[in-house]
C-alpha cells in the first residue's frame, strides 16, 4: 500500500475531489496532473518525468538521462532544480530531494537512506573474532556432518563458503539460481547456529504466502538430508518445525493501515532472520522490515536470485545490493585463509582469484553467489537456455530453435491453441492432474504440476484471454466460481490466513462451493468464495505472479510484438526457471532474440548511499 503508484493515486483522488476534474489512469494526463499538483513553474517537467519513472518501477529519476521528445511534452531545464523551494538536499524537509543527480519523492529517499543505514549498523555490530572461536569449536560438525569431504566437486564449494561466511557475519546475502542450494545452505547454517546456541529464536519469512510455504516445505525436508548426518535430533526437530510467514504477517499487518505492529520502536523478537525470494521485495517493504530489526541482536540472511524480475512496485533492492561485482564472492586473504581451514579438498577452497585486499565497499565479504546448479546442467535444457537468455547469447539460444532438446520446445504463435488444449488436458486426473479427484489435500499437491505463464495481461496472448480459453475448454462455466477452478488471491487477508499470491482450488462441498488452500505440512484451510476479498482465475498467470513458485512443466506465451515495453531478459529468465522438468515457449525467434537483448535496470541511489 505504500508504493509510488499508491501515493500518486492518493494525489489524483484528492485532486478529483477538490477540483472536480476527471483523470485518465495513463499517459500524459496522469503524469501531468501529478506535476501540476505541486508546481506550475519550471519544476513541472521534472515532476512529470519523475511520475513516469516511478510508474516504471524506478525509485527516483536520474536527472542526467536523455529525455525523449513526446507530443505536448516540455523537456526539463537542468538549471531549474537547484534552489527550487520544493526541492531540498538530504538534510532538508522538502517534498522532493535532489541527491547525487537523482530526484526523489522525500519518502522514497528516506526509505533508501534508512535501509542502507540499518545494513551498515548490522555490519558495524559484527563480532567476527568471537564468531571465529565459536566456529572452531564446531570443526567436527562442519567437516564430518554438515559438509563431509567429497571429491565430486572440482570447484569452489560456495555452499560451504556461504555457510561459514554467514556464521561470521551479522548481515549476509546469498544469491543463486534455481537448484544452486540456497535453502540447503541456510538449513545447514541453522544447524551450525543451533549447535552453538540451542536457545536461538529463529524467524523465516518470504514476501508472498506461496513463497513462504515453499520455504517452509524446503526447510522441513531437511530431516531427510540430516538423517545420515551426526546431528543432534533436537536441532533437527527445531529446524524442521520452523514456521515460515509472509513478511506482512511477521511484521504484524494492521488492517487498512500502511504501518505494522513491529517497527523501530517495537522490534522483532528474533535472533536470526532469514528472508527468502528477496528479489520480489519493493523498497518500501524492505525499509519497513529493516526498521523492525534490532541490529544489536539479530543476524540477517537475505536469499534470492539477483537475475530474477524485480518487484512489482518501486525498486530492485536485492539486485542493487548484489550489483557491486567487486564485493561479490571476494574476501581478504585473512578471511579466505580462515574459511579454507574448514575445506580439506584444495580444489573446493576459496582461490587467490577471490582475494581482494583493496575493497572498501561495506558489503565486501557479505555477498555470496552460489554458482553450481545441482538441478540443471549448463550444457543442455533449462540450465543452458536460462543462462543463454541472461547472457544474450544468440548462438546458444539458436541451438534450441530446431527443437532437438527433449526438455525445451519453441513453437510459433500458430501453435498456441493446440498447446493450450494440451495443457488443459494435463489437469485431468487420468493425465496426472486433479480434475476428477475428491481429496482436497491430494488435489492441492497436484496444482503445481503444470501452468501457463504469460508476459502480458491483455490481448490474444494475455493472461485474461488464455484463462478464458482454458476454462471454456474444460468447463464452459456459467458462474464466477465453479468446481476445479484454480484461483489466485490478489489481496492480503491476514485474518483468514490467506495472502496475495496464494493459490487455491474451488471444490464442491455438499451443496456449496469452498476454496481450499494448502498450508504447512499436510494441512489445508477452506473458505467460502464470498469470504475472499479479491481473486482471479489462475489456470494461467503472469510471469510476475509466478515468482516464488515452481512447476513441473510450464508453457510460456510471448506476445507477437517484440517492442513491448514489458519484455526483458529478466522476465524470460524468470519464466524459464519456474520449470523443473519441461519448458514450451510460444513465440517467434525474433521476439525471443529481442527479449534476450533487452535488460531492465531500475534507477535507484542505493549504491550512492553505500
């Protein structure tokens, strides 16, 4: 509720009431109205551009960017910003802040500044020497149980390095693609922390309900991996019984309020905070989460994939934090030597190439990128294609166009309807789906078998049209809700235990319909459809809304307009990596190549604040 769009919408609403003006929710009228609300002088063009930038997900406006000529648009005058009564520097209380050639709404400048300050406070509170002594006491646990020596890995064991490094730090970032072992690493870290202090209070969370459920499920499965390790059963039990929450739930969501119960005056009662799927978190929520952290007590570990799509709302905080490549996977010689004493196999140690003595960035030695995928090969299938898209490797992408890879299929737009029919058929129980089954728990276990992912919402290739096609193909429904309808919650509803992004299934319950949602373990809840404030049919979903989910098989539908502003390599990479087993892409080679060539970088000042 604190997004730039929300703030701007409030301004528009106030204008409509006070001036009786009608506004369209797009284009020049919206941005022009925002600008005119504050200023009718030379500042106006700057505010117009700031409104456009924030609508696109940027936290601020780079005043040095080249502005395109648009109809009825006045280009900003660089001389009009400094000294304007509505524009101040970082120490002033003005509606707009100009800092390091970036123009902000005051609130969003404070979000960035205070978030970075909190991270610096966490790092300043680190007690590395004491942590080193604790790690030395756990040498046997590390080398014999958690990370037994193996000759299979012939490169740096970044999982082990990340685990040891995060134990030393009070603030850590662990980034990695699917299958690189982020959850495995953090689960072993928890075992190590609990071995040293069994009384630790641990909190785990994620931005959406389904991401939290996946995190909890992954951590609860640690019991299987720990079964052959010499680890105290009490530690295993404590880890596997951890309950993951949404960030909103952890902070204490207050109905109809932009504030939370936990804040800088009422911090979280936790010793260890693990946050998953951090690429999905916008600047406002990141700020509020960190304001609720007691930096003198809490260890924070952020998990995510820096290459994924940024948040729906303003900011790309996780990517920005990981963007300093000098600080990524680098250590001082002293830190590297300490870590290496826990790694017997020389090929798996931190190498000289990762040692850098001159780095002064505060995040130096605090960011680890896991680089080996244990799920996908880089030589074929999902691993090869996702890497090729990220690197805009047209040669590697071209190798998939002849459909010789058994995991990846690329088809022209004319094949859309046939493939939608095939996807719909997979939902039937006889084909491994759920339609025709009666047990809610069994049905819920199958809803992530396959899905359709769309880049856009409107038009022939959009999520609305495709959901309608599949529902007509399967059911020809005559009402809003019907048995076996797959739905997604689109608004947090904490009092009923459902959150934005949660997936549910509509089933007949005697003479009425109920919506069933999977919860931790083997539990589920059911609600009357009328109890849920906002939902949408979800046989297909946007790629944005698929973040935090995984499916056995995905059908990715791309639009035929390669110039669509929503398309980017991050979007396609995110879609491809939602699949565990098979990917089918509907789109022309020209569109795929255009997408791979386009990377979206949101404007922020996080690097400057560091």
